[in-house]
C-alpha cells in the first residue's frame, strides 16, 4: 500500500526493496542458521540511512513519518526479521532524545545516532524487572557534574555490537510512587560499535542464546562505578521523568514490533500460497482442497487486518496523538496474527515446513518473540482496556 506516500518515500522503499533482493536474500538463511552478526548488512543499513530513519532531517536523519517507517520495517521483516531489530532498538533510544532531550543533547547525540557512528538501544530490563519496570534496581547517584551508575541490565538488543544505550535508572530509590524516582541516562558503553573497547566502569555480560531472532545480539550490560556527564546524559536535564520517557519510547517500539509481525505474517502467507499451488495430492494442487483454502483465507484476513491496525497507529503517532492504546492494539493483534500464520504455514508445508531448507521454520521461531517483546500481549490487553475506560468515562 503506497498510494498515500510521497515520491521520496516511494524511492526509499524501492531502494530498500532492491537491497533486500540483491544483498539480504542471498545470505539471510546462512547468517540466521549460523547466528552470525551481519556486519556487512549493517554497513549497508548505515548507507541507506536506516539508523536515522525517524530522526529529524535537521540532525542528519531521513525524517520519515511513522507511517513510512512502519512500511520499511514490514518490508525488511518480510525478508529477515532480525535486521529490523538492529535499527529499531537504536531508534527507540534516538526517539527518547529527540522527544525529551535538551537542545544540547539533541545537537550532540542525534547526528551521531543518525549516521550509525554511535549505535545502540534501550536498556530497561533487569534480571528481576521486566514488565514491572518500577522494580528496577540499577541506580545512578549524582556526584558533582557527573552520575555514578551501579547495576545490571539484561536482554538488551545491541548490547554487544552497539556502543550506547538509553539507560533507565533509579535516581531516588525511596520515591513514592516508585516511578517518580526513575530517570533516563544516555550512556556510551564503548568508544565505537563492533569493538571490545569498553569505557571504564561498564562491560558486557554473556550473549544470550535464543530460539529465534538470530544474528542480532541480545546481551547483558554491567555497570560498576561507571561515570557519565550529567549535562549530556540526563535526558531532559531533569530527574524523575525516566518512566514517562521509557513508555514514550515504547510507543514507536510497539508500532515497530507490530510492523515486524506483519512482515512475518505476509511472508508466511506468500510462501504458503505459492507452495499450495505447486504441491499436489490426490491428483490436484493442495490449494484446491477445502482444508487448505480455509487456512489461506484465515491467514489472508488476519494479515490484512494486522496491516490496517499498524497503519492506524502510525497515522495517529504522526499526528502527535497519544497512541498507547492504538499501538497496543496493533502490537497485540499483529503479533498473534504472525504466530497464527507461521503455525499454519508450517502445517500447509508439512515436513518441508519443519526443514531448515525452507524459511517457514525461521518464521515459526521468530513469531513467538513478537508476542513477548516490547511488552507482553497480556499487558497490551490490560493497557487497551484501561485506556478504553479512561477515554470513555460514564
């Protein structure tokens, strides 16, 4: 669906489509199965401007709308979902600076983020704090013009290959309610991406092995007497606003996960439609069997409905509206649709769907993450219900 896109947006999507076909498609299967970080493809993404996709043009980014950005994400996820995570996590960090940072912070960080010179993600999760972000224990203490950080984060995308994170910390552990004691710091972890040259006071823990979402690194960050500039690092220059910033960053993150889910669903549907026409049983293509037609019809309807929910959330985000309910609806429905379509695709393909020679098993492994990442679907339904009641008081 490109009818409402500008010519520039169409050109961007066309360039990404050609790159996917020429560069990504030939290597995605191997990189996925080897769980190898795609260094060359990341360099291509830097040249395409993807690390600055939604960063304003004045800071060197592409300045894409959320509507166009979600289409970019879907297109890439349809070929290899892991790639979209590399720049999405990074752009969640950038969004926090762009929305809430001081002018000096924007001028310092955003041009470096846009080029990929500094690359990273959003560090919220801890071993004992996931959905309940207010339970984090990582602490930052103000000492003169610096913050000293102690604590650990886990399940952080780009923690190993990246070199910077937006770090959610407690600056006032005794605050009540708890969220008022939370702040957001931009913390550079290494001198450059793709190196082991850590800055003093921070190091990586182990790389976390995963069922799917291969290629991209998910790891731990451990802070011990880490120091950072209060002026450049404390987003917005004010303590106690970190929880609000984190949830603000998650809105675009949830639209991204929803868009990724649409990509998975579309690929599962596309592969299934093609296979159902070539595979024959009982003297005719299985696409002529009613049992398979029922599966394809359900997959098609769910995929299109998911796509429309993503478009709706992205459109409202572009209008500057609060979209926690709409992003939650898109993320919830699209991820469940991706899981459904990936599962049905495996059933349609039979034994071939279980084989590593086909992309179906990859979709089957990637889809469950969409139901968990950026807030579980159980939490999304609670958010939807609470917002529904709040917006419609009796």
